[in-house]
């Protein structure tokens, strides 16, 4: 209708829970060839639209910067397993996520993550936490409540709770959380592999999220999980109630289910959120006291 070219990149996902394929597997190679053919079609379309020839050396340079950023992003997430945690995944993590997406493939983005890793490693080595007194280690599931972002975070930090990881840093990271590194000797083929792995990983965050959460709980020594479905993104929020039930069946970890939004201030009730969050922490406190008595 508008005489504008439209290109759709179709990326295969995981066929079943626990059935991911990797380089060397025939199914992976077939999927990768399918994605690579589409990327080449897209390059030809871009050349026609822009009048510029594709520069594979420029692609190699960009992928090199992405490799540095991906290594850094994965390392930063790993460092937050420490006690105390060195950053809050809800607030600080959202900033890091923004840099990862907005500056991906740039020299500035690569420098940022190199310095961020240095800072986080220093904090771990010297026992510097994101909170003065970390009492509860939490996981956040969903997208933050941006209309009252600061106050939303304070509802948890005032109880000594900090988010050590978040599914937001997973599905919105474009695969950077995996630390995938492109092979610069074969940039086009490796780009196809990276697209396949990263997009598949983001889709898994919706279909097989409970498995990743169980792994996070075990690796990050989590005290509680906060589910935050929102009305402005049903893609992220669909199935969270069922996900919560599956998680409760797999691990004896308390969870909180609260609803608000990432955009529409009208559906955000701070008073209601505070009541639910306070009750959640009161339960965590009672649970901790009971555990100390049993010990």
C-alpha cells in the first residue's frame, strides 16, 4: 500500500522443552542454513534500497565489538551470584540492558562493558554490595513498573530485598546474556548461528521459563521470586500464573504475584502494591526466623 519493502526474518525456535540443538547437530545446521539464506536475501534488499554495497569487513568489525559486549554482559550476570550482590537487576540491570541494546556493535558499548566488568569484579573482591544490608535475594519475572520506577524499587529495597537476576535481562538482551561469540573468520555464517541461538533463547523465555528460573534459584541462592505481569505486554505476561505453579511444585521458594503496567499509570496502584509487597516480606521474615530456630 505504501510501496515500502517489507522483509520478514523467520527464525526457528526450540521444538520441545529441553530439546535445544547446537552447532554440530544436523538439525541445528539445517536451521542455520535456513536463517543464513534469509540474511543473504536481506543484504541484497538493503543494497537495492540504499545503493550501497555490503561491506563484510565492516560486519566483522561490528561483530568484534559485540563479542566484547556479550562476554562482559555474561560476566556481569555471573558476578551477581556473589554475596552480597553487586548490582540490583531491577534498576542497575535495566541500565546495563539499555546500553547492551542501544550501543551494541559499537566501540563505546565495548568500552562500557569492559569497565563495568572491572567495577563489578572490584566490588566482589572487596565485599561491596548494592545494599548496605542485604537480607533477601530475589528474582524478578517480567518488565519493571516504569510509571513509578524508583518508588517501585524502593518497595523492595526498604525491606533489604535486592533482585539478583531478572528474566527481563534474559529475554530483552537479544541473546547477549548467553555470552555467544561470533567467529570473525566466517562472519556471515556465524551471524546466522548467533541469530538462531539468541532469538530461540528469547522465545524460550516465554515457553520454557520455569526451567531457567529453577536454575537461577539454585545458582543465585534465591529467597523469593516476584512475578509482575503487565497489561501493556501480554507476550511477556501470558502464562505467568501457570509458570508460578510449576515453579512452586519444583522448588520450596516463596513467590509474589503483583500486577501493574510498564506504560499506563492509570492501572498502577501504589498502595495496593505496597500492601502485597509488605505482606510478602513479612512472610519471608517469618520463614527466616523459623529456619534459624530449626538450625
